[in-house]
C-alpha cells in the first residue's frame, strides 16, 4: 500500500471515528433526556396516585358524615312533625277558649 492510499484510509478512519464519537455523544444526550423523562413520568404517577388516594379518603369521610346525618335528620323530622302537631292542638285549644270567652263576654254584656 502506498503512502497516499494509506493517508487517505487513515483520513477516512479519522472522519469515521469523529462521526462515531459524535453519535456516541448524541446517544448519551438522548439517554440522559430519556432518563429525565422517565423520572418525570414516575413523579407524575406518584403524585397522581397520592391525589387519588386523598380523594378516596375524602369520599370515605363524606360517606361517613352522610351516614351519621341520615338518622339525625330522620329524628329531627319526627321531632318537628310532633312539635307542629302539638302547636296545632294548642292553637285549637286557644281558639276554643277564645270562642268560649267571647260567649261569656256576650252573656255579661247582655246581663248589663
């Protein structure tokens, strides 16, 4: 092999080596970016799972509160119903007594 051919081949090998080094650097950069994306996805999934768990806990608390309120509301309803019925009875009694008083007043006026 003559000197020119050898230099030519060495030149080509040098260029190929430079290009391969460039490709290696680019692949390293891509790997770093991929690792960064992978970490971001992991963090996102962890945050999403944490938020989902918090939502589930909140729903359980709401269910518990509603389960406690339901019987209380039923009892309040019955108490209010009883109170209203008692007020109706009292009002009826007041009306009867008032009518009786008017009758007595009318008798007293008649006597006078």
